[in-house]
C-alpha cells in the first residue's frame, strides 16, 4: 500500500521548498500515441492510480519517464 505524504494529505509544504531554486523544464512538443493494452493491465493500473489519486495518463507518463532514466543509467554503466 502507498504511504500518504504531507503533500498528498493536503498539508502546507512551502517550508520544504526553496522556490528561488525551482526550475521549469520544457520537454518540447507533445506527440499523441495510441496503445493497445490488455484490459486486465488497465484494471491494475487503475487500481494504483485511484489509490494515489492521479489520472491514468499521468501515471503512465511518470512510469515511462522513470523507466527511461533507469535505462539510460544502465546503458551508461555498461560503457
């Protein structure tokens, strides 16, 4: 199960953030893709996204981003 942090609980977290250090990252033009995914997988994704309160597409984007970072790190360590 997921642990709810201060932000997710709706608490003020401004004391944890140094706004002057914040950076906005623009990833460029967005491209729409279509995926055919098994219904059972979609149901599992939806269970997780409902538990943490995010939209399906947002969760999938985060997961893809995390996996790409992981793959790049693995490729970098191979030489």
